[in-house]
C-alpha cells in the first residue's frame, strides 16, 4: 500500500513485512539543525522501530549525503560491517566512516530529528534538504546537490550509451 501523495514520498510494505521507502521530498532544516520527517512516514517508523533511527554518512566522495536508517535496518548493517576483516585497511575505513559517524536519533514530539553540525557540514546541508527513500533507508541531500547529481545520473543511465548492466536488463519496468 502506498502512503502519501503519488510522486512524492511513499512507504510500501515489502514482501518480508518490512517497510520500503521511496520517493523524494524537499523540506526545510531549521536554525537548530532539526529536520521534520514527513508525517506520512511517522506511523510506519513508530511501528518499525519505535521512532528510533540512526543517521550516518554515505562513505562516498562523489555522493555527499547522509543515510538515515530505521534502527532494525541499521543493526543489519552493523552486523555485516562487524564481520569485515579487522586488519584489512578498506574494511577498517568503512567501519570508521559508518560507525564512527553514526548518530542515534529518536523522533521528537513534532516528528523531527536533530542533525549534528559535523554531519550537516559533511553533506553540505543548509536550509533546503531533499529526503530520498532508498528501500530500507533514506538519503538526506542538500537540495542543490541532489538536483545536480540527478542530472549526472540521468546522463549515466542513457540507454544509447552502452545499454543496461546485465542484472538490470532482466527487470521489467
């Protein structure tokens, strides 16, 4: 079932009983660094994780955004990350970036989270923030960065430039 307005943010039930987040909505970040999660998600988040979330960075230089996970989805990520080799440099880097920047969150009475200045700085978040549903998590982008990146991704997926990756070729859209 889709919750909310078509073309905006949607929350659907996945086949495994977990919520699936999709869509884009652009919201204002207040002067204290708080961001209101759209109302259409709050009930689902209350059921899925008692409104407990974890905010961390996307460990990519080219996609400067934050990742916001419902707590159960975050715990799945932690289990996978913790199983990475302890002495392999790239594994250590991922652990440091994802776990080191992790910020537990709980929706306040107005459905907001507080984004720490360090995390806002990493993602370049100013006043306008695009929240993007990505299946099991949300991405938080500076609105201008989101719009610019989207144009690049459209260029990347142009079909006349080499076709779809094999795995995508089997998906019916």
